[in-house]
C-alpha cells in the first residue's frame, strides 16, 4: 500500500463578511488540522481569491488553536479587507482607503 504525502491546501472566502463565513473558516481550518497526514498546511488568500492571484497568502499553520477557534465569533474577515486580524499579518493596519 502506498503512503500518501500530505499536501498543502488553499482557502479563500468571498461574498459578504459575516460571522457565518468566519465560523465556516474556523471549521475548515480545524478540520484540516485533524488530518496532518493528508493536509500539511492551509494557506488563506488575503482578500479572498485576490490573494491567490497576487500570491499574497496567510500561512494559517502559524496561527494558534485559540486564534483559529476565535474565528467562530469574529464579525469581520481575518483574511479580507482588514487582514490585520491575523497575528502574523504583515499589514500595519487598515488604511483610510479600505
């Protein structure tokens, strides 16, 4: 039997920013962490699919379990418009043009 090699996954959210979408993000990330033999890392696209197109992604493996669990109750997008909600964000903060 051939052993599978864990591969990375990409996650992007689109549409309205709601607690429901963030709870879904939490579920996706928590579920992925339960299967480290299949999913090595999950990258989230900053600003959704735009992050994939511009190669601006957040390595969610650097986030703590508490941070991921906190998404369940976060009203704004951690990987969207105000992406500074992620502790590892390289953005200094939301600009006035956001």
